[in-house]
């Protein structure tokens, strides 16, 4: 039998921001979108590459011998599903009833065979599985994943199709259609999330449209707003374009908007995993 292998950017343990409970997040390498504000530029390409952290460089001129300061880091390593789950299970004692493994990216469904192998192995070992996905692929893939996923976290980055195309490089028609179709199969385990970027999608009108869409889903668990942060600017992928800086949304204004929308659509809204009182 052929053994499945895939490219992984990182395996982050004890994460509190990638789904319910304490989780181990597996970041698969490669993404089919090109979000202008991406804070994980090292997950965009599918192949192994070098990340450069300028603030760590001491200009010693010894790059060829290996970087001693961590300014140049190799990003990307091949794993098999069993190897990943061996790491995930090291923290099983901390997961409790709600935690587990989350598969993220990049876009995990961009490596469909590898993703399916991971979640099947997780279910074989009775590990709770979450997925962070842009839901932009053909729905048949997500339907195949249904028996193995306990928590779905799907992004609606913008409701306006023209703006979505401009800032991510793709239309959102299939994404919205896939969310509607997925909703029919779930059982209150769907989280809709929006990365909020000041001046791009932080306005009341745009967020209200997304919240209205989310509030109309039958199996929505909650809607989460994720304020932009410039983490990606510290990472320069060698040979890649320099990341653009955006503004972080006003915390108080976003909180007020979230509270109003939660009350309007009778749903729970969180900001960076913290519930907002309506």
C-alpha cells in the first residue's frame, strides 16, 4: 500500500485560538487564495522554502554554514498521517472533553488526499478533529470529510464579491454556496469567522451582511471576528513578495458592532475567542 505524505508548515501545541478547548494545530502548507493581509505567508506555497526574520539577523555573513540566530529558517517538512497523530497524542491528557486536533493552513483542502488521511487516522485514534478552511474547493471533497470532522471553522472574509475577488484573488460565490450546503449536514458545530481589517471589511454595512448570512444558518455554533494583526510582516519568504501593512480595527467600535449584531440576529458573537455580551 502506498503511504500518504504531505507538506506541513508547523505543528503548534497548546493552542487556544483554533477551536474549542486546548488544541494541537497542524498547519498544512499551500493555499489557493492570496489574501492581501495574510499573517502566515510561509503557508502559501506548497514547497519547502526559507523564511527570513530581518530583526534577528546580525549580518555575520555565515548564512551558508547555517544561521545561528534563527534569522533564516527552513519552512516545510514532509509527514505521514501516523507521524502527525503520534505528536498530537502526546498532549491527549490536556484535551479534556472539548479539545483535540485542528487542521489548518494555508488551506488544508488544497492537499485533499493528505488531509483525508490525517482526519481518518485521528478518528481511528478517537481524537476530536477541527478544521479551519476557506471552503473554496468542490463540495464533494468536504462531503467526504464529514464523518471525520467534529468542528468546522469556515471563513467569510467579505460578503461583497468584487471586494473578495480584489483582496483574495477569488470569487466568494462557491464559498457561500458551500457553507449553505454544508449547513444542511451539520449539528450545531459550525463556526463562521471573519478576519477584520480596518478600511477593508470593518464597516458596519459589510459586517452586518456577513452576520445576517451567518445568522440564517441552522447549525451555526457562533460567529467570530478576528481583528487583523501585523504578525506576517515579521516573516519574509525568500523570493516572495513583501507583505502589505494594514490597520487594526478600533477595538471599542468593533465591540459595539459585535454586540449590536449579536442582538439583531440572536446569535453568539466572539472577538478573538472571547464572547461579546449583546
